[in-house]
């Protein structure tokens, strides 16, 4: 019986609210402004991503040609000749660029050095653009809730202030059905601001024509869309709760603006500051200085001499010139192994501290839906710091592979009659290029950090809305 009343009440309230909003010039103005901002953000972001992808593809092809045609030379000289590796960008990064503007686009792979990323897009941007960069994610995370507040703060507060609540109940329609219908209309209006981003994604996928540099593109896209839907639904429920609770329009607006400021601006920023305090990172200068100081310490000469004597004994010779292997190549292999240990001792704690910061920031997801969707969005778009570290680790693994192949080839070819060994194009072509794809999502990690907090906040917001409606129902009966 209750279901038979609730459904037609919901449909009737939906139709009535939709007709009223279509006639309201303020709704048209807010949606026009919101769609304009969303369209500009999506257009600029998609064009920027497309240009960046094309430029990196051209540069990667040029680097591959440069490497292959470097000419005949000693393999260790080729190791110092080096090559650039370029970070791939998934299509979702057009919606949420995350840290991409600040972490660099390529890395130089060479002997004896684990380099940092270079060519940061933010370094070439104007100061205003670095401080406030419009993106589709910013529109959906910050501006869309503000638009919803402006359109929905009077959902029930206006009728309560004008004394029209008893009239609203004369037809016996459940307040819950009316609230759900009005909240759904508000949610649909907010979702229109996501349309430019959807069009941009489709256009980029159509233009690229190839696969995504991620192992699970379908799952990421599904979670991306679902996450933002849940996020905006949370705001629809919070607006319903505040409007039903507040006695006046002014009180409703003040409460919602306070909530918006705290949840979208204050708490996410506070989480960043607290995370940096909990797991501080060394300055780039201090980190590089400590690393260079340890790299400058030579490998144990006694251990190197013992290794040389073992080779003499193994091959039955008395001097380096008589070895059937190249001692220089063996020394370079030892040097790289020593350097790898130093890099691991320094970069390991650095990456661990960055991971600790990510975990600390994720705790804010239980308090702020904006913090939850921001973390989930950048993780799915592979534009977060964890994805950046994933690429850095892959690039370093590839650098070590290159050095091992080059130095091993040198070690197999001793110098003869005073003529140093020279490798040719065959060796350069045998070194595989870096082909990197982001790994599949860790379902448990994503669920615990962002998905579960989002759904918990959704339940809390719906509970607040139900409690406020019950309070409103009791007040309207009196």
C-alpha cells in the first residue's frame, strides 16, 4: 500500500519540480554558466592531452631513431649516450590531470644515475594558470556542488518560511517521495555539467584509435563514472537535509555554504598539510646532495681486487690483458650494482614516505566526500603520485636492464692488440624500448581508501536527510 502511494507521489513531484525549474530563469543562468565552464575545461583539457600525447609520441620515435643510429662505439659510451623515456597518459587524465602538471613528462636513462623527471608543464605556464587550473574534475568536485546549493537551498526552507508546508501535505503525498523527486531533479541538473567531459573522453578515444596505457581501462571508466555519480548524490542528500532542517531560506543557504566550504576546500587542504607533517619529505636539494655524496664513495677496492684475482685463477692467467673477458665491462657491472644499492637506499624511503602521505590523506575521505572523490578520481586517471612512482620504478628497472645488457656485451668482448671493442647497430637494436602500462588496480586498496568512505558518506547523508524530513513532518503536523 505504501509503495503504491510513494511511486505516484514521486512521479508527480518530479514532474511538478521539473516544470517549475524549466520556467525559472535562475536555473537557466546557473546551468548556462556551469556548462560554459565545464565545456571550456573539457575542451582545453582534451586539446592539451591530445597535443601532449602527440608530442611525446613524436619525441619517443625520434629518441628511438637517435639511439639506433648512434654509430659504432664502446658499449659503455653508449650507456652514457643514454635515451629519454616518456610517461604515457591515459584518456581519463584529461578529466583529472592530478599531479601531471608538476611531476615532469620524461626521464633520462643513462649509466650510473637514477635521474628525476624533467620538462614539467607547470614550469612553462603562467603564474595564474599554475595557481588556478580549470579542469573538468575541478568543475565536478567544487563548482557542481556550489551550483546545486544555489538551486536547491530553498527546496523545503522556502515553503517552511512561507508557511506552505501544511498545504504541501494536504494531498497526502509522503515527504520522502517529494524529497527524493526534488533531489533527483537537482542531481540531474548537476549531471548535465559532466556532459562536456563525456564528449571530450569519447572524442579523445575516437581520435587516438588505440588502446589505453592501463591494464584495466573498462573498470577504471566504470568506477570513475560511478564515483562522481555517488559524489553528486551525496550533495543532493545533504542539500535536502539542510533545506528540510533550516527554519528560513537564509539559514539554509548559510548552513550549506558552510558545509561546502568545509568539505570541498578546508578539509582536503588540511588533509594535505597533515599528511606532509606526518611523513615529511626531504627537499630536492638535500636529497640529491645526500645521494651524490654516497655515490661519490668508491666501491670497496679490496673486494674488487679479490674479484680480479678470482678471475685470474678461473682463467689461469696473471694479468688483465690475458683475460678472455673484458675487465672494464666487469668493472662497469660492479659499479652499476653498487650504484643500484645506493639508489635503493635513498629512493626506497622517499617512495615509502610518499605512500605514507597518500594513506594519511585518504583518511580525510571518511570526513569529506570531496577528498574521497579527488583521491579516487586521480587514482583511476593514473594521475596521482602513486601512479607517478609506478612509472619511475618501471623506468629505473628499464635503465638497469639497459646497463646490464650493454656492460655484459662489453664484458664478453675483450680488447685485442690494443684495439678497444666497438659495438654496432645490432647491439643497439637488441636493447628493447620502454613500453610501460599502468598496472591493474588493487581492488582492496581502492575500496578501503575511497569507495567505502564514499558509500559510507552517502548513507550518512541519506540518514541526515531522513532525520530532517522526519523533523519537518512533525513540525508541519503541529
